[in-house]
C-alpha cells in the first residue's frame, strides 16, 4: 500500500504580524496618554531659583495637581480629602516602605490658595510619602 503524501505545513504569519503591530500602536498611544495625564489648565507658579527636574523619574512617583479653585487631582481624576488620603496611603503601603518611600510631586496652580496646597502636603506626610517636591516654571532673571 502506498502512503498518501504529507501536505506541506504552511504557517500563515499574517494574523500574528497584525496583532504585533496593533500591540505596538497600543503601547505608543498609552505612553502618549501618560504624558498628557497632567492638566493643561494649571498655570504653574514661577520660581527663579527652582532647580530643573531631572529626566530620570522614579516610576513610583505620584504627581498631585491642585487647580486654581483648590481642587485636587491625580491623573486628571478629582479627589476629595478622604479619597486623596486613601490613595496616598495605599500607594505608600503597596509601592513603598521604610527604606524606599514613594516620592510625591505637587503641581499647583500659582493662583491657588496656600491652604489647599498645605492640605495636600499634610495628606502626603500622613500617608508616609517620601521626598516631596513642587513643580514650578523656571523663570530666567
């Protein structure tokens, strides 16, 4: 008896290549969205003696925004005082610790009342956040 000839095994790579390209596009878009997570409506205070931010940033860093009216945002999500405290405490517990506390950056509108910024600073301290810094515009003299 004669055996039937084996059919040539062809693998169609087109669907896999399509999926890979879609994943690349997805990740490129999400990286762009992360950069745009900061509000463009906040007018930063000017600080002539402010040091420039380094391009290297701890990926655990939390940026907290305070707008002109004193509303607090993280990644464009408005947070009340209790929710802000919960979010900061959770981030500190999950991603930090005694030896590596989570850094926080406050990006406040220059026209915001100091009391709103102070409340954010107090929430960061209560949550055990690490290095606390402010984002301001470097103004040339």
